[in-house]
C-alpha cells in the first residue's frame, strides 16, 4: 500500500515509519507546524492538493489532527490515526465524525467512549515496541557504565502545568481541587478527576480560567479541567512524591529535562535520546519505575512496552489494562500505593535472580505479543474487515 504519513515529534514516530517500510509499504511523509489544530487553511489546501494528485491508499498519523481529517474527508481518502496520549482533546471536535476516520486507541476507556458516540471506525489497539531495533542497539553498545542504576525513572515531572498558572482561583475552589487531586493519588483502578467537576465547580472554574475550548469542541469543561489542569498537576505531585520516598533509602537516577531541585537525594542525569540512549537505561537499571500520567484512564503507556522490550525489570503503578496482557510477579511487578511501591523496590533490589527472571519473562512477552509487526497486522486486519 502507498501511505502518506504525517510526522511530528512523537517518540514512537520513527519506529512506526520504519516498520511500515519493513512490511513492504511505500511511505511518503509530510510535516506541518500547526498554529491551530482545527483551522489551518494553508495545511488544508496543501494536503488536499497533494491527495488529489497522488494515489494514496490512506493518510496516517500518531494522534489525531482535525485539519488532516477534514482534508482527507474532502478527498475521500481514509485517515488512520493511532493514539499515544489520552485523552486527546482534539478527538472531542466535530470532525471526529468524518466518515474517513479510523481511530485506533491504546486506551480502552477512550475506545468505549467514542464507540458510544457513534463513531463508525473505532478500534482498540495497545501500543508496541520495536524489540529488533533495541536488540541491535544493545549488541553494538560496549560501554554501558553510565547507564547503570539501582532505580531509574525516565520522564517529565510536569512542573510546567496549566494548573499552576491559575493564580486567581478563590481559596475554596483551590482547596477543593487540591483535595480532589490528593484523593486521586490514592486510587489506581478508577479516575475521579472528571467526576469531581460538579456544575458549581464548572461555573466557578469558567469564571476564573482562560478560554479553553474552541467552537467545534463538544467534550465539556469537566474533561478539560480534569485533563489539562488537574491530570498533569496530579502527575507532577505524584512523581515527585514517589521519587522522594524511594531516594531516602535507595540510589535513584532521574532522566529528565524537568527541574528536580526539590528532590535533593535524586540524581538528575538529564534527558536521554529515545532511540539511542533510553533502551540502555532500561536494560541496565535494576529497577525501572513507571508512573503513568494521570490523564490516561485505563491504557498502558509507551514506557511500559519500551522497558519490557529492552529486557528491563519493570515496577509500575497499577493500570486496569495490565491484567489483559501481563502477569503480575511474572512478567512485571505493579504496585497499588506508595507504601507498596517502596516495599517491592526493597524486595526486588535484594532478590536478583527473581528480578532477572521477571525481566526475561517480560522481554519474551513483548517479543511474542507486542511488536510493531504484530500491531500493524492487527491494524490492517481491522481495516480490511471494515472496508
């Protein structure tokens, strides 16, 4: 098939493109810097002109871009998009109902949501890992001493979040929202952030927040508040709390661009490149920590597959979809609260053989069921059945 792929800075962008090529597809790419995801007339004109003159089977992207959908719809070309963030506010625009759209969601909650909205082509498709690429990198890398860790975490601390910019909220409202986020940190099997945005809270928030929705948005203010404001702030608070707790007893290395000056005992080693360095961290850390961003309702983040695909031992917060694919204590280890996390970190740092066996099982599971080759076969099978 001939595919037009929209490329941007998504971590898994390169792996997707290379695996499409490996499966024998012809792939052309285009990029565009959006000022407005809904209204970008220049992009719309360029893309429609291209689609009218070139015989593409479909356009494809990581995440959803309404302008691309509108262009594809006007040219009667299929638009396939695979989410890696959740929830995407761009999904909650009227263009999502364009018949050209084929939504592949890594989060089952999003899948069910948009299925219930009546979107015609909606599928559940977890994320993937390129184990062949990682294996080749590990084989050719000789000096890994700088990547060895007892406990490591790779990711943002989200200190630049919109909630902290809200300086004019009434004391009562801020107290209510702070308490809501604190309660969310205690729960891993259910998201309460959106449910806690009552009509009264919504009214107060609307009076004090910036304009946060466009004319084609239909998702509602509670979703925006829960996602853009509370979700990332909760993640910031939680990640710092967990790292601080672990660092009081263990050596913890953090790989990030975020400011971690408040985490006095945590060693911030700066960012690592997704393709060439991050797998080395995962493979050479005794424990790789995953703390899922709180905007993801049920799905498994890309970091989970990347750690397992690098043969790393994974200690992760519980997510509802983990039990669909992995066995706790065999393929990976999950925790249900902060104390559970600390106890399991203590245990597995002192039980090396057990830890290494779990890492080997996790890698085997990733190779057997969660590669891009497998995911693309699933995607195109869905496409074939629904065409």
